[in-house]
């Protein structure tokens, strides 16, 4: 069993090791969403997702060109 300074150092190392990662997936996801559907305002990551979104949610509409999204 460790005593004194060794114990304090071991507790500090364990606390650092067990610390949760900084930031959340929600914050990272919000930063990654760059394309917005002009019809329903759904946020999407890229143009390919926008075209898939149009195919499933707005089949009667035409997909806007990549430069405008």
C-alpha cells in the first residue's frame, strides 16, 4: 500500500485518467452541420445528405445546386 506523496500522486493520476472527455457530441455535431434544407430548415452535413433528404422528404421538389446550399 502506498503512503504519503505516492498516494496523492496515484489519486491525481487516477482522477485525470477517469475524467470525462471535454466537449460533447452535440457541440461537435452542431459545428459539423453546414447545409440547410431551404424548405424545412433541416440541418445537414453535406450536399449528398441534402440530395438524399430531398429524395425522401421532398420528392416533388428539385434539389438545389451545390453552390447555393
